[in-house]
């Protein structure tokens, strides 16, 4: 079984950013300040507008409005799933086939 980092999404349809193809997006756990102006319930419901405000704040490479608009819906949904896992406690994720980076190594 292959282990995948919990904070990475491999795009089924890579997009171009700054003239370069991008096939993987890395997300980092948002800090409380990055959640300003957003409702946690909207994020947990994977509301497109709420996610579109948060994802640019935590994505590498940067996914701004133009890049988000070009994403395949399945890729956008996969990114949203990763974001929602950031709101689960570590012990809730134990036993999954995913790796969770420690705060010290992330």
C-alpha cells in the first residue's frame, strides 16, 4: 500500500501556472489568522466560495482565483477534502493510509 502525505493532492488534470505544468498541490494547515472572515461550518461543508478564499492562503504553488477556476471539479473537490482533514484531531486520523506531518517537520 502506498502512503500519501495528507497535505498533498495529485491533480488528475494538471494545470499551468506561470507557464509551467503543475501536477501536485501542497496545502499547509491554516493558522487561526488565515481563517479570518470565514465560517468553519462553510469550510466543513466544502462551500466553494469559502474554500476559494482559504485555498490561496495555504496552497503551494499559489492557487489564486484564476488557477482555481481552471481546476477540474474533481481536483477541486480533492483539495477541499484535504482542507477539511485539517480540522480533525490527529487521533481521529490515526489508522488511515495517510501520513500526517508533525508540526516540527512540516
